[in-house]
C-alpha cells in the first residue's frame, strides 16, 4: 500500500494514513494527526475510495492547521 493512502489497522481497529514501510512494519499516523504506530502488513487494509478521499482531505486540513499554528514546518 503506497505512502499517503488511508488504511484500516484491523488488529487495533484504527484508521490511519500510511507514512512509511520500515523493518517489516507499516507505519500509520492518525488521520487528524498524532502519534504514529506500527502494524503488521497483514493487519492493514486499504479503505474504499470515498472513505479514502474524505479522510485524506481531513488529514491535509489538519496538517495545514498545524502549520499555521507553527506546530510543524
């Protein structure tokens, strides 16, 4: 699954944006921002397109808001 895609961690029952693939794990970040977590590739599935588009938009808005507040560069 490509970086930037919205995915469901079926083991933890959480949604996140795929941030990286490292050491055999998928790194995910909550859609609205927050602390990343790792998941096994077999526990991660892509979300359907409508869910993906809406969540990616929310993630981009959250990033833009954090940048405007000076929280991230």
